C-alpha cells in the first residue's frame, strides 16, 4: 500500500516498496520542513515548476541519490545543465517509469528560477500512479475548468491542492476544484508557510464537506493512500 508523507509547504514523499518519490522538494529554507535535506533518500523526483519553493533541492537530491528529475522540457534541460539526471515530459504527456506512471497536466501559474530568474517552461500539475493508486498534485495553480476533465478521465485517490491564495487558489476555489476532481481524499497544501498565504485548513475542510475525505496533514504526518 503506497504511503504519503507531508514534508512541508507543497513537498510530499510517496513511498511504495523500495520506491521513494518526492514531489516539489523544497526543504532547505522551508520553515515547515519536517526533515533536513541530508536525511532524505529518494529514487525519483517530480517537479511541477521552477519557482524556488518547488524546485528547491531537486538538483542536489538528484546528484546525491542518483535520482531522475521529471518535469516539463525546459525545466528538465535546466536541471541537466546543473548536473542532474532529468527526463523531460510536457503537458498532456505521460510515461511509465520503473517507479510508476507519470502524466503532466496543465496548471495556471508561472515558472522561472535560478540566479537570473530564467524561464523554465510552463507550470504543470502531475498525476502519479504507483501501487495501483493515483495521486494528483496540482502544483501552484488557479482554478480552471479542465480540472473536471482530469478527474473524469483519471480516477484520483488523493488530490493535493494549494489553498494559500495570493499566488494560487484560495479556499473557495480549492473547494470547487475538489468537487470538479471528485477524488476519494483531498489534502490541502501551500498555506501558512509565509504570512502572505496564511489560511485556516479547517475552513477548507468545512467547504469541501462530503465531496471528499479531507486530510489535514502536519509536516511529518504519513497516511496510507
């Protein structure tokens, strides 16, 4: 049975047997981080976009753990230039890897990084299927109508959605996204890391209602998917 661990902010670890897949590994400099980056061992890295609070420690983890970064083409090429192993996908593209099946989905957001704020392709969400379970990490995004299409075409066991507002969906829109995606479970993220994105996750739970089981995870919490 796959397990989901919340590292903090928008960073999650998915484990299944020997596979340890980290999503958006912002650990160094993350005030919520439940671990230190040197304590993390992974077999694969999924990155939704190039902002520092998502790309984070991806390159360092890739080189230390011999783990491949999966992201959109421009982001993957940027990581390769930094010495990382990377596999490029793009929006709508999917691939079966040794660790699981990955598909990149749209996200309404920006993507740039590095010292020169280099353009790193479009932002994305990611569908990950491992151990027979499907996780949808929306990345940083606003609400958009095709979330219903994503949910209709890909039955989702756990949806991970930002609720922080200002840079992403707020609580109202994230609750509507939950109804459109109709996952079995929903986990809020990308809130309370910084003052600009302070939110009450219990309000999100109340607005989700019976649309899905809402799991409010604290950094370090682990749940079976």
